[in-house]
C-alpha cells in the first residue's frame, strides 16, 4: 500500500496464469461456475514460451478467459507435466483475489462444483465493507472471492461491475516479507505497508489457532489493484523446472509504464500482449512475474 500520493509505475495486475494437464476441463469449470468467457484460444508460440523459460511448451494450447464484459483476467495453459498444487506448501503465487458482485450468492452456487468452499462467507477483520469467501480451485489454486461495498481507506479498492469481475489482488506466499516487498517496490517505484494480521484460511489449512496473526505486506498498484505478500514458515522452494510451469498459479502478469532497463524485452502479437513489449522476471522466492509495457 502506498504511503504517498504518487502514482505507482506498476499495475494494474492484468491476469494470472494457471497450468494444468487437464486444461480444457479447467476452462470449462471457470466458465461454468465463475462466469468467465473464452476471449482467445491459441497455441503457444515459441517466443512466448522462451520468454517464460519453458521452451518445451511451444505449441501447447492456451485459453485467455475474461469476464462477461470482455476484461481478461485468467490464462489457462495446457501443461501435461503440471500437477495440482498443494495450497500453502510452496513459496510463490498463493492465491487470486477476485472481485465479485454478490459473494453470498456466488458461494452458495459453488456447493456442488469443482470449487471447494474452505471458509464461510464473512466480513474481513479489516473492514465490514469487505466480505469474502475462500475457495480451492480444481488445480489446487486458492481464490479469495471478494465483494467491496464501499471505500476502505487508506486502500484504493475497486467495486464489481459484473457477477465475477477481475483479479485485483494476487497473493504471494513468501519466505521473507521484507525482501519480497522490496522487489515489487523497485518495480512500482512506490512504497508499501507492512503489518501483522489474522488470516483465517491460512490458520485453518495449517491447523493453527484461528486467531494467530501473520506478517503481511501490501503494495498499492495502479487502477485500484494491489499485491499482498504473506510471510509463512515451512514453505518449500519451488524447484523451478525449466520445462514446466508447474501446477497452480504459475505466473502473474502486470502492466508497467516502462520495462526495467536490464530486462530482455520481447514482442508478441497474441493477446494479451497485442504487440507491446514484455518480459518475464522472477521474485525473491522464484515466482514468475510477467510485465507488459503499457
């Protein structure tokens, strides 16, 4: 979260990438239960997979999904070496916080779906203007489905314009909150906030006391989006296999005003790049960070 009035150079967060050996079914799950539509379905070009560090995925299918208004927020890649993630087991991208219009109604509709509701819908400790439910997806990914009912200063948060709108907070599981935050602050040229707070879904999944607090950080991004960093112990470090994206949330894509000078820039015509320069970097714990110059 910014502590100043300057505009972050990083953001908004554009989309998350999920990798799955059963990608077509995963696409159907998101379209059937989370109100997504397919905006594009193509094969991965070799320059794209080279940029990601996964050249053997060239030719694999991928789908770009968006909300009913056409805003993209999810990319699903067919990777036959990807296995469903175990939530909170590895450092890296942990969860997608997705803006929704009616969280109670949506949670009820997931009762007999491939999306497992982990916690009852509840207002956040932070503010009664934020109401959310935590869900585990078919690829082991965590989703925080969140309804924003008003302003929550000092945070800049959006409000939904359709049933399931877009990704607005990617959540990172980190071995070192300070080091991870510094990495994203350097990209955003903007400062964040660090604090401790209760995260009930973490406490439940890790069999911890429900009131246990955890070290967190937030960084405000452009267009009312953020990054959340949760420092957790006993996290395995992902091996970073060069031929697979691995299961779960493989990468998060952000817009940025200028690519870092030291980055190797690429250009792809396919969406969401649409001919703009892009690069792929890594965070403190090895997570993939894709940047698209806007």
